[in-house]
C-alpha cells in the first residue's frame, strides 16, 4: 500500500474543517481567546484633555516671565481631582490645583508641575493653598494629554484573529468593552486506548505502563485553546471503544491515540469504517506512520499512533493546524528556521521529524539529535527544543548539511 505524503494528508484533513462560530465572553475571561471581530475605537482616547502631572493648571500668558529669581504669584481658585469635571473657567491671572488624570479646566493651556512651584506639601488631604508661586516659565500644552492623543474614534485597535493578551484586555477595558467577541473554543474529545494502560497513581502490574498520552495530548490541546471532552481510556475491545466514543457527541473533533495500527487488538480503524468513513490511515512519516483520518458518526476523527513521541509529533503536524483553522488561522505558523548539522544523520526515507537540540555556535545554528529516535523515547523529546525535518526520500545527511528545523520554544 502506497504511503500518503505528509503534505497531501495535511491538506485533506484541513479541507474538512472551517472556522467556528462567534460567541461573547466577559472581558475577565477573554485572555488567550481568539478575537472574532476587528475592534474599532468608538471614541477618542483620552476622552478629554487631562493633566499628566500633579501640579497647577494655568495660562501660559500669565507665567511667561516666571523664573527662579522672578517667581509669578497666582491665586489658587479651584481644586480638581481625577474623576471630577471642573466647572470654573480659569480667568487671566488664576491657577487651579490639578491631579494626574484630572480634566483640564476651561481657560487653562498648560500645567506647571508641583516641583516648579513653592507648594511642597505632598501628603494626602493637604488643604488648597490660597496662592502659589511659579518658578519656571511654561509652554503651551506642557504636561497635558490632549483628547485623542492616543486613539482617534474610528481607529483600528485590535485585529480579527488576535490571540488576546493581558495588555489587550487592558485596551478593551479602556474602550469600555465588557463583552468580547471571540471564536468559540474547539471542543475536542480525547481518547486513549490499550489494555496495557494504567492510571497515574496506581501501582503497575506486570506488563502494564502508565497512561502518558492522555496527559501529553490533553496539555497540548489546552495550550492551543481547546475545551477537552475526556473520553478516558478504552480497553482493547470494540465494545469499550464504542462506549467511549459515544461520549463525543458534541465534539468538533475526536482525537485518539493507539489502536490505529495493524495489530490484532487495534480495533479503532475498523470501528471508524463500519460506523463512519475512513479517508486514509497510513502516511509517509516518521514517527507516526499509522495515522487515521475519517469521520465517526459524522464527527471528524484523527487517530494518532500510540507511542508517546509518535503521538506528540502527529499532534504537531496534523492536529495543531486543524485547531488553528477552527480558530480562524489558516496560515502555517510553524517556526521554521535553518541550521547546520553538527553530526551526520540517517533516516529511512520517510519524511522524518527528529528530536534535536539547536544551539548557536560561532554565529550560526547547529543541530544535534537528542539521543536515539525510537518513538517510545519520550525523554529525547523532553531534551529537544526543535524537530529536525528530513525530507521524504532522503536517507542520510552529512555533518554541516543545512536542514530545516521546527523550533518548539
């Protein structure tokens, strides 16, 4: 049976998916979510002219001659804290005490910082002085944040498709947006299978191993913004697998690990064929050749190989781009760079994703494999910061050959 090229398998999988619908979430819950609509400013920011300093609002014309030896003395006629709109229009020869962020009073065109006056009392609750002496001439607009200095009404603020960061939430709060339009989280049903799997925390009996993929793949799904529907660990029987899959009714995607190869107890592929459709199940890739894609009861299904590294790499190559498309991103966002091999390597002719440590040496990136490349050697994945990509048909590369590397950090 001819093995399907990785690129074709990826294209066929992605063709089965479309971006999810929009929902609204409270601003406090929006970090990490994907913005479903462009955010356009509905108002200017700042909303009003305000002071950027604690000081005194004055008219420039009144303090043109101010200096350390020739201070200008002005009566203080108003006290303006932040959050209160002033009602007094400043007349020639008057000053108003003003706090940082407070609205500029009508008539004022500059703010003199307290450091340039004789008002040295900084404690909270200090009474308004009757007069203030200005020791330095001011310029028009000094220490004033003008309305619209930061943002003008109609400005594009955040683009559609942005994964929202804490600073973005602050910007949305500044714009007064309480409910944020985001793409719904992909609901991914996660299944592990195998009689040999034992839950973490229980003692291992002879021939058993701990369930690794539920944790690795679950963490990868969560890190990529998914809502996980846990299907648990199914035994190697058709009945157990069907019972687990029945819990995936509301999923956008089913992801399983193990049970998709050619073993006597690998039933998942047969179940997909009997109660759905199987698009393909073997690809020209190392690790992770046994990869199943199809639909189970009209739900998209991706079956990854069971070995921990195969599951990890299969997720990165096939599941991760599906999630990205569900969240509105159809671009290849892999961090591909180039490095030179620090050692010769061999492969088996399949498109290979080898675990590597990439470091900068003498001004260029050098790549070394992290131990043997068996698909059960998860420790080599832990040591790696990149996947070294060997194209299909290439069986060996010499030291110093240039290679593509997919940076994982």
